[in-house]
C-alpha cells in the first residue's frame, strides 16, 4: 500500500518539511511518494529552494504556470497521486516528532 504525501504551496519554503517526511518514510521503509505543487509563486527564491524537492527520491515538485487557488490545487494533487492513502500537509507545517510517519 502506497502513501501519497501531498503538499500544496504558494510562496512558502517547504523543502525542510518535505525532507523530514522523506527521511521518516525512508527510515520506516514505507512505500511513498511526495508531491509538492507550487501555485505559481511570485517569490523566486522560494521557488528555487523548493525545486530541491524534486531531487529527493520518490518526490516531485510541480510548478503551476497560473494561480489555481487552494481548493483547485489540492484537487490537482489528488489527481496526480498514485497512492491508496493520501496525507495532506500544509506547506508551513512542522513535523511534530520523529515518529510522525
């Protein structure tokens, strides 16, 4: 059973969040994917930092060309997800502990 971790994002640096979730999934040997969708952010330094998410194994950083809005972006992530289980995380979330996954 595969877990899809879905993170919608707009002008929010979320590489640390994605990295921590990735680390925990790898440690627990969970079959997973991380999908982060950028909703046409205007802060290019944030976008540049978040692009590093795509370098993580089983992680994808999707850059939208036009601003979709929160609900539409979440629906888009669901359409892209391949896992049986979906875990949404806000881009400004903090993983509460090392046992979250």
